């Protein structure tokens, strides 16, 4: 076997792993594919005679490619917007395991990808490599151009955001809000109108964001009956998260985030629902994964 064929064999043997790394870092299958292609180009131009751990070496290459892509995206002010993540996984190219791509998005989680998209590139790389792929900080440090202590700090800061540690300690109040919003979403999905009325305050106010065209004609909706009608039979793509320190909802059918709902709760009833669909406003939100 010549050197080229050997490199192809090694690269294909690690392709699924590399795609998983790139997808978690970039949140986009198409961009992950671009990163894999660029990694192959760099591999094919490199001297690998001294490489003892090809899997680790390739992980380093794809990580550096992804870091470059994230930095370029940020410099163009095109950071990963929540409207585009994660892309639905519907194909299994290059002969990969048919279950591999189908499980990829679920293994990361939409809510986590939303949070990862709000991290800076170095934080994101450090967290993904350490917490998801178990690389040591001594391995991560040269990839992100920091020392080991700095890499550890970046991963720790990212972890707090992902886990919601700064805002989501499971207090009794938070637990009650979470249960209330869970009930609201369950009733919305099943179209249980009466159950919706039990969780909504009679004078609840829904403020729609006119940036979301389906509701542009009704910017404000008053009263539990009218608000329940807006949600009954919907919310199939909704997920619980922490929004600005309180329980909220991201609505993302088929993996495409449409808007965020901020909910105000008083006396165990939902009293206000604020929709945010404008992309500039979405970028200003502090969103964290709500621990299961």
C-alpha cells in the first residue's frame, strides 16, 4: 500500500469521530463537512512519518480548523446564530454508520448547542475537547494557543454556562417554575385547552414579536382564553432552558430555532409571555441549559 492509500485508509477510519468533533464545535453539519475536507487537505500535505497516535493527531488538526472557522465567523460578525442550529441530520454520507448521523444531533442536544453558540471560540473548543472528548488540558492548550491553566479556566467557564451553574441552582422556586412551564408545554403539545387555562393567569399577557411573521398581526394578546388558543396543539419543537436567569423556552421545530419565550410566573400561574424572534435581541440573551 502506498503512502497516499494508507493516509486515505487512516482518515476514513477516523472520519465519524472527526465529524462528531467538528459538529459539536461548529453546530452545523455543512460546516463540519467543510472542516473535515480542510483537515484532509492539511493531512495530505503533512509529513506523518513521526505520528504515533493518528487519531489524536487528526483530532488536533480538525480542532484547529474549527477554531479558525469560529474565529473567522466571529470576525465577520456571523457568529453561530440560534436560527441555524442545529441543522437537521438526515443523511449518512461517505458510507458511515446509518445510525451515526441520526444520533449525532440528539447526543449533543439543541439546548447545549444554543449555549455553545454563545461562547467565544476558545471556550467552546476547550469545553468540547475536554468535557465531551476527554482530552487533557496539556493537549488542548497548544490547540487554542494558551497555557494549560488558561485552557482549564476556559473550559470551566464554558461548563458553568452549559450547566447553568451560575443561574440554575435547583431552588424550590425554580423547581416550581420549571414544573409549571413543563405543564404548559405538555398541554400546548397535546392541545389540552382546559389544562392550559389552569396554568395561565386569567389576565395573562402574551407579547408577540412581530419579527416572527405568523404573529405579526397580533402583537399583544390578553387573557387566558385568547392566549391558550394561540398555544393549543403547538410547541412540538419547544425545549426548556434558562433565559436571563429564569425558566424559559426555545422553540425550534426540526432543529431550526424560531424564537425564545420569556415567561413571568406569579402565584403559580404564568402571568406574562414575551416572545423574542429578532436576531439582534436573541444574541443579547443569556441562555443556559436547564439540567435534567
